[in-house]
């Protein structure tokens, strides 16, 4: 079964629904030999307190 994983900042439930539907539709078209109901989309939300860039947490890089 194809699995799509998206990692990013938290978004609203409505935006997650749009994201899942859009990714699923594209994957279903590409994997036309796989049953569409077998395609899985996983969303992993990473808040700024859980992401580091350049040796700093994103939460600490925000303008004060």
C-alpha cells in the first residue's frame, strides 16, 4: 500500500482534510494499479518547540 507522510507545522482540521484529499487524489491517479482505498496519508505535526534549525529551536528564533 502506498503511504504518503507529510511533516510540517500544525494546521486546522479543515486544511488537513484538504491536504489528505488532494494528496490521495494525485496518488490514486499515479498508482492506478493499486486500489485507491489502500493509499494511506499520514500527517505529523511539528510545533516550533520540536524543530531545530541552525542549532536553535524555531520557538527561540521568533522575533521578540
